[in-house]
């Protein structure tokens, strides 16, 4: 790996000392809870433990952190629809502490409440998000070390809840030009965490992975097929891939657009055909990762760490672009992905639970703000209308708002709002 600074060694040593004591104490304090919880190996692949990506932000800035009370409202809503596994993204904000405390509180209040966490540790390259050119061969050592250190501390403090640590989010894919790192950096941190498990500083049944684009895991261009990636496959407990056919309706629209023989179909049938092709597109990306893994002689579980479909876009995927984004298409993709992954025993962390406006703060209609199954004020988008009809959200609220359907539940209005891509 080359030379590593004294700062890194000091912080790792400090982590080892503090978390060694922390894990022992946490194990004693949570012994009864741990007996009742499941491990990652038991949870992943079990369709009774539906997974979702979660952020509880209500405003257009992360300067305003969601409170424990607000997060508890969200978790009750998600639990009501069968979600039992959350994915988070970084450790430097108060939100993750509030998420873990909210789960702890709900478990204390209700003995049958069950929720686990895939804890993300954000990884950046040197000079990421600055005016200086990013150096993808080196990492932001101080920030990354602190992210990992906090992840270790949280995993030890909440061993009955934190079941997975994911090192980096889309941190190896080269289109993440502002911050991506080479696989050797991810490998370093995954190895570090695995060593902490061997040394009994982390729970032995805690699973370690990295959650990244399918191409980063070798399923795309051969430029990713480097020795360090092969070593990373050996180091992780499972492979977590991302697949986004929605984005590729613009960037690689080989499957998008209506066929001539579909011209006579109803509007719904045309879109249903498009969305089935989108599902098959994701299946092909999953298979490409599987085939690469087999080609290097590795056999690890592969799950989907992220996929989703925005319900609105004023850009590349909207009415002036590929016409991919609306509530009907996003609902169909959600339903198709859940059906396929549940059948194949693939855990799918669907992106995401609630709309968040901080991601594209200056553009409320931007697609990044509109991936939620719920709107910010708690309306259930078309993907969940049938769940609303089942009555599971009765008496549940988000920030005082009852859980009701978008479009006032009028499907006709929904269908009138969507557009079709052109005939190929």
C-alpha cells in the first residue's frame, strides 16, 4: 500500500484501544438483546427482512438534522410496510446516532419491533470536493480514518442493531469524478475491519462489504479488472452492487423507447413493457458481476445495495429528456424489483424511503430529490397505494401529516400526467 502517515497509525491505535473496551462493555450490556437478534448471514437473502435506503432529512440542507422523534415516526412507517433493514451512508452527522438511538427506543417500547442497519462509512480521495484536482490514487486519510473509527464505535455500541459495515458508497466507480478512489483504498479499510473482527475488537458476525456500481465490481469495462479488485472480492463477506437502468435511459438507452409493434397497446401496457425491459437490464448487470466473480474463482453472496427510480425530473430523465421519470414508471420498477429479488433470495436496498431535498437543494424538481417512495410530507406515492389500502399506516403520521395517497388516489389523474418515450 506504500507509506502510511503517523496520523493514520495514531487514529487506528486509538480506535483499537477505545473500541476494544467498548465492544466488551457493549456485549455485556446488550447480551439479552443480542440473543434475540439475527446476524447478517441470516438476514441477507430473507424476503421477510425487506431492506431500504434511508435518510430522514426534511429540509434542503443537512445543517438541519432529523430528531430522534422524527426518525421514530419514519421507522414506524417503514416497519408497517415490512422494512426491517436500513442502509445509511456516513457517520459524521448526528443523524446516524439518532437513527440507532431511535431503533433502540422503539425496541424498548415494543418487544416485537425489529430493525437492523447496514452502516455506511463514506470514503473520499485526496482533495475530494475541493478546488484542487482530486488525486484518485490517494485518499483523504484524516476524513476516511475518522469515518471508519466512528463506524467501529457505533458497531460496538449497538451490536444488536448494526449488522453490516459498508466501506464507501460508489467510491470506486470512475464517473464519481469528484471523489472516487482506486480499489486498493477500499481494500485497505475492509482488511482493517476484518482484522478487528479477528482480534475480537468487532463482533465476529458483523459483515463487511463495499457498496458500489456494478461496473466497479467487474461487471462492466475491463479497466476495472485489477488485482486489487480481485483481492477485495476475497476480503469482503458479500458483494453489494448498484444498478440504475433509470439513469441509463439517457446514458445508455439500448433498452429504452417503444417498439413499433407496441404502438397499438394502451398507455399502461406500453409502460409495463418498458419497465419489464428495465428489470431485465438490471438482471443483466447483476449477472455480469456474478460471471466476473466466478471467472476469478470467488464464491460470495451478491446483493443489491442500491437501485431505484425517481418519480420526477426536470433534466435528462424528464419530459425534455428520456421521459423516464414519473410515479407510474417508478412504481412498476419498484414492484418488479421486489418481486424478482424476493423470489431469488437477493436482498435489495431500494433507494429510497422518503424524498430528500438537500441532494439538489437549488432544484426541487431534480431527480435526486425525488427517489422516495414517500414525499417529504408523508404522502405515499403510487408504488404504495395498495399498501395504504391495506390500512397498515392507519394512525401513523409524518410531521403531523397522515399517510395518504398522492394524486388524492385518482389513478386517472396520475396516468394523465405521464409521458411516453418515442417509438424507435
